[in-house]
C-alpha cells in the first residue's frame, strides 16, 4: 500500500463513507473512489463492503489496520521532526524535566535566565525520563533534566550535581534524638514505605541495598514520580527514599529527613543531542543550572 492508499483507508474507517472521507481529506468523491479501487487492485482483495449504506471493513482490512496504525504514527513523528527542523529561533529554548526537577530546581533558574535575557523565551515540559529521551531525539526538546544517565549514541549526558539519597518521613515518625543522625538500612526493617515504579533506574539500586534487610520494608504503595512520593509522605501515608532535590521541596512542618548510611549518591544529568553544537543561550542556562543545583544542595540541611 502506498501512503495515499493508507490515508484514504484511514479516512474511510474514520467517517464510514467515501463522501465523508472526501470531505475529511478536502478532495472529491471520485478521487477517493479511484484511490480506494487502486489500493484494492494492488492488494488483490476488497478493503470495504457496503452494508446498509455504510462501508464496513473486511476481515482482511481489519488485519491490515494494526500495521497501518504503526505507519501512521511514524508519519506523524516525521511531520513533527520536519516542523522542528524548519528552524527554531536562537533565543527560544525548549526544556524538559522530571516533575521533581521542574518543581524544585527549575523555577529559580528560569527566573534568573529570563531576567538576564528578557528577549529570550522558554518552553517548559514535565515528563518522565523515557519521554524526555524520545522528545530530545525527535527535536521537540533542546535540553532535558533527569536522574537517569542515558547511553543512547545520539545524546550527550552532562552531570549537573550529585547529592545523597534521603529518607523522608512524616514528622514524629522517628524519636527526636534520632534526628540529625544518619539512617541505617536496618532501621528500615518492617517500615511502611512508598516504593518507586520498577521502571525507575533508582528502584533497582534501592532493591539491592534493601535486599538484606529483615524483615523487609512493607511497600504498600508504588508511584512513578518522586514528587508524588513526597506528597504521600506529607499526607502521613508512609516513608519514602527520594532524591535530594525532591526532599528540598518537602514541607518541613509535615516531614523530617535523614540521609542513609551508607550514603547512596544520586546524580542529576542534563541531556542534549550529541550531533549538534548547542546555542549560546543553552550553554548559559546550563551554567545557571549547575550553580543553582550546587547552591540548593549546599544550603539544605539534611537532618
């Protein structure tokens, strides 16, 4: 099937008629009929049968539809990529970040950047790490902030800052005399915990650290974002192990924090495309990100 055949096929499936497909595609009915007949001749079987005045897909067409959907999705990706390649203004940046980074680190950085460069504009997106990588490769983002290092050959990973993994708990969860002291892994035995999704890269590291804790922590709830884990801790749902940037945004009236012993370090990375020289404004933004990240970690007191 040619691309035009696929376009007509999907339009008929969506509208249920040749006239509807013609209207959707902004062409004449004879043009749609001609393309449909040509597709059926090439395939060697009918795609539609007329049933009570409507075109109904044949069993063969329904089998084809799954593969056609994949082609259509790829074409949409090509269109988005082509649109991005038309040329983005030098003074416009598209930045993506995981929810924790978007809430804690980005606001003061963007504030400084827009104050210093008022003629520049910035588009911000909050996504999971997998989506950030995909959108960078599709040129829908210029820069992404994530706690997951990528080994994709088309992307470059630049460490921004590192900090300790933090145990976050509702206020009053630990005795006052324990605050200010590191939390040993054995102290997590039997604790009600909010876990991370198994797709999270930090989740596998935590499992290896907690493997010898007896009895194991009771993971009652699993979440996909550190920000949601923090919110659940603030609501008194349980204890969570989170990155330091997520811990920075925790409500101190509702929570307390302790670093782990032994220390588990997590690193924040800035991802960019490896096949191009970043614009001047992007390099400036990266400098600000490094400075603000180090400042936030240095000023925060992990109890």
